[in-house]
């Protein structure tokens, strides 16, 4: 989760920056058949009915029909006279049952009838009663049964037994589809996996920032509930979208609330407080070759608290609590995808905890999902400054800033939290995020807003020094900004910030980029060592420049690989970049346009070669989607060759070499409800457009860039394997 202020043009100076930067690096076109192109099955288990059309037959009666009044009966002698029913999974073994009139079989006033919208009364739990025979009940305990004389379907204590047979003529349940034709690749090539890695996203960032973000990557009742009208969260016309409006440089800004089916104003590349990773969009990216996804569990206590105070809501803003909640959400998402695909383990979305698991999953043609953590209070290691004076701009790079501070953790609590994170499947960590913590200082890349956030979080503004004049891979530091008139406004947000900060800002005398004077603390050194002992993947992004070097020096005796996955926040020198490559680590850029990717790939390849390392090279990316990180906008320029729809991946002159034996996958424009997306016009409006972005990469960089991209999953796994081996040293 990151803020890329250099990518934005800000007119309303302060609070847009605050909202964004404190959030930090944080079938048919409208039908629901997620089994497109897959063989239809006669149901033998309670999972087999997922997203397909069936007729029901009672064991001791006839086939199920629907009357005009919405009631049901098991009174048809033949399947041809039965009502075709679409079975939409809400969870493993649970279904919405929808008739052709789009109404759902439901408990209505104590009877079995039809409902226009889903609820607990239409969420049927299917249980096996022998092979191909099933009973159905609701969470209330009442079961679906056939009345002996009338053959009407009723609710009873004892269930009747039903079977299902494949049928035609259903109305599919509303859902987003991937608009792709062809089966995505599987297997390995010469013992290596093929596919690309997104090493930094936030699919689980549903409730973070005190509920500022609207939408979820899945919902048991599907897209109509996951991505519906956002009015309840953002207010009429988006007037209560405080974070989004401030980011848009207009605290009184508005947007169209409507999600499904029109998606009039969101998702969009510039709309950071709406869901961008609905699971069907992720599925489209997977079909394009996404094989490693690192989901960073994320929270920002400062912005969560500010948003909660403004909205007078009580939210638990503890960052570690949010991490564990999001880890559980990721397991629920995996189960939900399994339910859509026909049962446990059948989904394309698989959480993994070892490189071996990831290789097995990818060889099966599925997406391996790694859990990471990107928060400022890792292990609850918050810091509160006490005795040290607030002296901004005083160069203190060689003074360990530990006296007079109160850490929120200890060596014992670090051990306990690290073990807990490992037990819930976390394998990648950011030691520091946007603010100073008890482990060390954060890398400065924003000269005003994050400094204000640091004051709110720790009680003190940054103390800084002039960043070294060096050869940089990613530039270091930022020009520190002082705006005395910051607090002149009387709007509610500014008034709250004036109260929280005391209404003052520091004065920095240097006009050179400033780096954070706070380096690694003794607790930080202890924590980094323990991360290495656990074989954790350590991301250097967001670490203070000198702290990056300190971690690199700790890694060298153990030959421990390190990573930078989304832009090197705080700076990375060329020497540090070469060290990262020499240690067997990787540097993957923040994801921009296809043209930007090709430029970054060429720079990374040159630096990798100059390092003299023998480790393999590849180039993936960190999209930072859902993390309040800017997404690539529309493709512009006189010499831009447009993406032509439909386009085909894995076929054509740029897809030679390792791609030559793959089956082609054809992509039409992505349709979400009534909205048709175009990467040239809309940019990376949602995660499904990564497939279109791959076509951008092909246009801009040809086979050379594609080969580097599609080796990035393998190189990520090699790095992870080296980390586990180094952990034993």
C-alpha cells in the first residue's frame, strides 16, 4: 500500500494529500455461469450444482414446478414440465435457487414461495442423502418437504429427498463474467512454472480505514450485493466519501453512487475508495497468466481513527487486529471461489504457505496466493515519543533515537506475534510502513502529509538529514514542506486535524531532499533477525534509506534474499539495488502502463547484469490495487498503438519460445453489468484489466518483455526458496 504523490497533480493542497498518503500503501455477459467452457455434470455431491441449470425431482413425488403465485409443487410427471432452476452457490454446499422469472425459492410467511431478493430465507443448505440424493434446509432448521396430498413444497421438520437433473432454459443469476474464451495454461516447462507475479495487492482491504472503502471482493449473494449502490457508506451522491473526495482535491466532491449494473463512475483508476478486486475481475487476470499474488494485509490506524471520529463511529483501529481479521477473510474468499467451481479444492484461487505448495498449485494451472503484512505497527510495535525534544531538520543520522520513547512491543511480544502471524499463513512482511515505529524509521517520500501523520501517530514530526547525493535506482527522500496556513479552514476535517496536532507544523531549513534520521533500533535488529529465522520474505520498501542498508548488511552473512515490490519508498541506491540482486532477491516495479513496465524492465535488467549475480532475472510488478495506490490511467500520446479488441494472448509472432505450445486465450472487452471497459480509455479501472495490460506490454515490448514478465512467478519462488534455505544458517 503506497502513495505515489509524484504521479498526481494536487490543487487543493493539504487534506487530499492527508487522506491519500495516510491511507498508505494501503456464460453470458450478464449471467452467472462461472463454469464457462467447462463440462456440465450430473450432480452426485452437494457441490456439483454450482452455477448451472437443473430441474428438481422429489423422490416420492414428481418434478418441481413453479406456479404463477410463486409457490412450488412436486407435481410434474416429466422433466420437460418442470421449472428450470439456476443454482447459485452462496458458500460450500449452500445455494440460491432461482426460477426463470428471476425470483428465488424462499420461505415466505412460513411457506415455500418466491422472493425478489436474496436473504437467509432463500439461502438453502444442501446435504447429501445418498449418492445423487439430497435434502435442503434453511439456517432456521426448517427443511424443504413435499406435502403428501397436495404435493406442494412446504417447510417441515423432516425433509423430503430430492435429485437434480441437467436442464436448459434457466435465467442465470446476475454476475460479472471474465469475457475470455479458451482454457488457461497449466503444467511446468523444464521444471519451472510459467506465469507472472503481482507481489503487492490488497484484495482483503474491505473494512480498513474505518470503513472508508466501499465494496467487497465477494459476497454470498453475489455482485448485486458486493458492488451495489454505495450510498450507505459514501452518502447520497458520494458526499460522505471523505477520503475519496479529499483525494479528488474537492472536500465537497460528489460521485454517482450506482454500482451494479451501470457502474457509472466506479470502479475507475482514480477512484481509490471503491472495490477494484472483485473476484471475477481477479479471475480474468488469472486467465491471462497471473500465477503468484501476494496479498498484503493492511491497515492504517491514524486514518482509521480520523475517519471514525469524523463519522462518529466506533471502530477497532488496531492494525494487528485488522491483519488477523483479513487473514480469515482470505480463507473465506478461497472457500467461496471453491463453491463457485464445484467443491473444496476445485477453485482456481489457492492460499499457499510454502514454495512447494505454490509450485503444485501453479502446475495445476491455478493462482497461488501468498499472505503478507504491510502496516505501521507490525507486532504492535508502535512508538510514542516522550523526552526527546521535537527538533525537525536537525541532522541526527548517527544518533539511535531510542531514549525517551515508549515502544509498544518487546522481544517477547515480537516472538509471540511473529509465531502467530506465521501460524495464520503470513509469509511476507514490511518491518516499517508509513510512520516511525519501535523497529525503526520509515522512508520519507512525501514532504508534508506523512509527516503530519507521523505526528498524529507517534507524537512527533520527523527529524531529518540531507539525503546523500548518490546514484539512485529509486530516488530518496522528499523536499519537506511547511504550510502555516494549513489550518486556516474551518471545515470539519481541518478542525479535527488542528485539534489533534496542536495547529502547528515544523520548519525545515534545508531545500534538499530529506531522509529520516531514525534508523534501526535494537528492537528492529532483533525483529529482522527473527524474521530471517522464520524464513519470512522481507520487503525493504518503506524502510528509511540507511535502515535498508542495515538490513542488507544483516542479510549478507546469511546470504538472505530481500525484496522491493512496489517502488522502493524512501529510496534505493544503485549500490543497494545491486546488493538486492546479488543476495538472490528481486525488485519488481509499481505497476503503471505497459510502456512504463517495459521501461522499468530494461532498467532492472541492466542493474541485475551489472550486479554480477548468477541468479535468474525476471520482472513482475506490484499493482497495489485496493491499497489507496494510484492505478494507471488511460493510455495517451501521439505514438500510442491502441489495444485492438478482441485480442488473443499466447498466439502470434510475439508469443514464441516458451509460449509456443500454449493454447490461445481470446479476450473481449470486459463487461461488468452494463459497463464495457477499454484499457486505452479507462486505464486500469479494475483488476480484470490486467489481461488488457498484458496486451499493452506485448505492443510496447514484444517477446522480450513478455518473457521477463511470465518468468516472474518462477523467480519469485526461487527467491522464496532461498529465504527458507538461508533461514537455516
